[in-house]
C-alpha cells in the first residue's frame, strides 16, 4: 500500500526543493495538499511522481514543479487575492488558497469545475471561489487581483486580464509566440513590464465553454 505522506515529502524534496523552490509557504502548501485525490484513481499510486496526468476532456493536471515555479515567480503574499484561469483538477487551486488570502478560479469545462469542487470541499483549504465558464476575459466582478495565474497557453496576453491586475500586481502565463514561453507581466502604474522566463508546454487556452 502506498504511503502518500512519504511519497509527497519525497516529491517536494526531489522535484521542488532540489530544483530551486525556496519559498517556505509554497513548500508547506505542497506538503499539505493531497495530490493523489486530484488524479484519476488508476494513476493514484503514481500521483507524487512529479509528472502531469490526464484528468479527462483532453486536459491535464500540470507538473508540480512548473506550478510551484509559477507561484514563486509571482511572489504571492498571504494578503493577495489571486485569479486562476484553468481550475482543471483543482489541485493548484488548493495550493494557491493556502498561500494567498483568496483564490477565484475559472474553468471552461463544467464537468471539471464540478469535479474539482467535489474534491476541494472535502479537504482543508483557504478561501476559494469557483466558476465554470470562459476565463479568457477574467472575472471583472471580483477584480482587481493582486496576482493572476493562467494555466493554459495564450497566443498573446489578453488586455482584459491585464486590466484586472491591481497596481503592483503580477500575471504569469504560458504565451505561444515563436515558441511557448512562460511570461511574467508586472503592472507599475499604467505601465506593464514583461519578463520572458523559460520555455514551457501547456494545453491551449480555448474560447467559449466546454
Ligand atoms: N492547474 C490545473 C490543475 O492543477 O489541475 C491544471 C490546468 S490544465 C493544464 C488547463 C486548464 O485550463 C484545463 O482544465 C482547461 O479546460 C482550462 N481552460 C482552457 N481554456 C480556458 C478558458 N478560456 N477559461 C477557463 N479555463 C480554460
């Protein structure tokens, strides 16, 4: 029988800490959230292998390292309100809720949003608001957000999302240009600074609902 606690600690040490994740709050959140509950039961024993897995509907739960790296680049504070585009399994939503004040998360596939909600209600988390729908225009009702994390690849960063950032806030997203890259956008007054970070590979951000 798999000891998920031991497997989770090993994942955090070998996949996150050994690869440069230093933020203690991110590390503690990955140690706390049971990733095996967010993957298909058929792959549950491998949930802490550090890889992505299919979650149905042609979507995936991303690698923990890329999720942790995106959060570390954003520098999420405990007072931050965070918008997440692409709830997927809800795993990253749970992690974010433990390091931020509130997470608003949108998923275009209603069945995935409902499945994520079912798992999230049964485990300890911080404050989470979920919505099923197209997140490409953000969630203006709850804007502005201190941080925005986009978990699906865009062809360019949407002005609507950037307009929902608070002054001093940051948005991280995979952007498909000549190649797909993680890009960090920082809002300083009216200006947006853009920093290209590293190559990546995500499922595409799709318009409309699934
Ligand atoms: N972070 C998630 C997790 O921990 O399971 C994985 C996210 S998965 C890589 C990307 C998700 O973005 C998919 O579930 C996909 O349906 C969703 N997505 C794609 N386009 C979207 C859109 N326009 N609005 C909201 N969600 C979208």
